[in-house]
C-alpha cells in the first residue's frame, strides 16, 4: 500500500521533521534538486534549454527559486517570474520556454486562481512548453482534486514524501500528468495505514490460497436478482464470481427468469414469485433456508443485480438482508431497497459491503458525495457499519473504522452497462473465500479495473470482463507473491 497523506497531515509532518533537527532549508534544497532533475529528464538534457520558473510566496516558491539556481548551474537559461511582479515580458518568456516550472501554490491551496496566477495558466495553456509542477499543480485542491477555476495542467508533478488525495481524484489527477513521489527525509509519523493506494502485491497478500484438501462448497456464492426477467445482470455477477475463485455459484431468480437464464457452470434456482416476477416473502424464506444458520453452504450472498424496484421486492430484500447470517454485498436495486431503512444494516452480525455509484449514493444519503469523496465514503461506512465501495474514476473503499483505500486501476472502458455487476461478483467470491470485507472490496476494485485494460477504451463489454478477471488474478498471484 502506498500511504496517502492529506495536506494537513503533510504540514504536521513538516513541522515534526524540522522540530526533530532537520533544517527547513535542507528540505527545500532536496525538494528543489528533485524538481530540477525532473525538468532535465523531461527535456532530455540541459544544453540550450530555456526554463521559466513561476514562483509564489510560500515554500513552493522557495523550492522553485532554488531549482532555478540548480538549473542555471547545469547551463540552462532560466527566468524567474515572481507571481506578485508579473510584467509584460512574461508572455514572451513563456512562449519561448522549453519548460515552465509551476511553483505558485502548494497542496494547501483553496479557492480560485485569479489575477496574475490565472493569467499565467492561460499563457502556459497557449504555449508549447513542457510543464513540471512542484508538489501539485496550482489551482488543484490538494485534499479532493477539485478545481474551482483555472488550474495548471502539468506534464509531470513532483510531490514530496507521499502522494496527496488531490493527485488521485479527477480532475486533479488529469492536471498532474505523471506523478513522481520523492523522499526528501520528511518524518510522516505513524498511522499511515489509515489511507492508502492499493498495489498489486497487497492484493496478492490478501487472496487466500486454496488448501490442497478442499471442495467446491468451501467458497460458494449465492446471487439473488433477476426480477421481471432481467437475467443479464445476475448472470454477469455469477460468472464473475466463478472467474474470481468461487467454487460454486447459484443464481436465484424469481419464477420464469431462472428457466430462461443460462450460465454454463452457474446453477440457477427458481424462486416462488406467484406470477409477479418479483421477489416474494416465500422466496426469502427459501433463500434463508438455503444459506442456513451457520453459513455452511454459501460463504457469501450478492443481492441486487436486476432485482427491480417493486415495493414487494424491496420489502423482501430488507427481510433477506436482515436475516442472512453470511457476508452480503449489496448493489444496484439492492441498495435502493434498503435506502429508507439503513438502520437494519447496523444490526447485522456478518459483514456487509455496499457498492454505490454517485446516483445510488444520493438515494442512500439524500445528497451527492461532493468533492471530498473520501469523507463521503467514510461517513457512510461509519453510519451503516458497512464497508463502502464508492465507485468512480478513482474508486474509494472505506471501512467503518475509518480506513480508506483508493483504487489506481481502471479505464473509461468500464463506463458501460453491466460492469458494476461484474464487480459485485468479484467481491462476492472474495468474501466467500474468507477475505475480510475491507480487503475483499478493495482487492475486487483493483482486479476489476485491471481486467478492463486488455479491452482498451472502446468496444469492451461487461461480458468480456469475467474471463479477463481470471487472467489478472493469475498474473497477480504469479508475479507478486513472495
């Protein structure tokens, strides 16, 4: 896991490091040299290069000024532009520059870039210069990645000690370009397991190894969905669960839906629906009997894909979730069903994973997540005592205890129908294999995102993902297990 540090935590770490005896000037010198080396790498050398360093008042400006001295020592022609003293020559300087160093504002910036700063952004955007940002592109909120106005778009960002949330959430992530994290000797302190970015070796460590003596029921998943004949979603979930390691998957579907569904190794079970096509109380009794009081048959349930939103179905889902003694992952219509009765989740004895996208989050909370997606996911997890997977370009997994993991994988290709159902199946399989809910959800998001890679950015279908999931898992286990 790569530790994630908020701007406030970074400021505290700076103070702690200086108090322990490392001079601030030493930290700035190390930071400036890191920036200078990044400029040199970006430009492929130093001879004949023109650099413009735009400096603000704070430490970022100080880093920029020292970097300018280093670059001059390497033979580059460097102009320093003081943000408070911008004159008419700045246009010409930036237009002829090979690289602009953005040292205007750091991770503590809030608000909107105005005046000279906004003018500089416009000049950079209109130039051909490469751009290297110091710590974070100016105009990007270091805590959330939000931009409230003009913001620098960098080719590279050099950040210090640890990545900040604003470098991982869009649009900040896009403004940052390629980010390099540089250790300059700052003491980050303890508690760095509270927030981080998932890495492949984390997933490899979390995935349980199948014992030599095992059988298919040791990791069985029960998928509940498909009301009104909507069989595609639950069958995607079921197939994904099998490809993610479930030894047995049953898809329980109301009435005729089970007879029309097909899923090769997936077993379908028809639930009593009295001709309505909806989930009924009788069906819930059947499902709870299937699961059993001790969860000896099914290790996890996935509830919601294609369920529909009929009142009877919603009531049945609430009864099922409150009565189930095994881990449950709730998605899609399953989330809508419990939206008005979130308190029932706090009484469950087994773990629960909620997987809302922004629209479903609104139904659960009555308002969108807002810019601070970490805070939004944490609050929902704490209030429901569930693990929350807040889906998006940077998916956030939050535990009720406050821990948070960000997912670095995924592409715009996942913005297509049915991919969320695949994620639900992966989570279900990992829960059934015995992973704790927090790691199961975070690992599933990582695998799900990486599975979209081979499909590129266009033309991939949700049905393509389950097979890719198996390949991704094989690669992770083979290459990242020590």
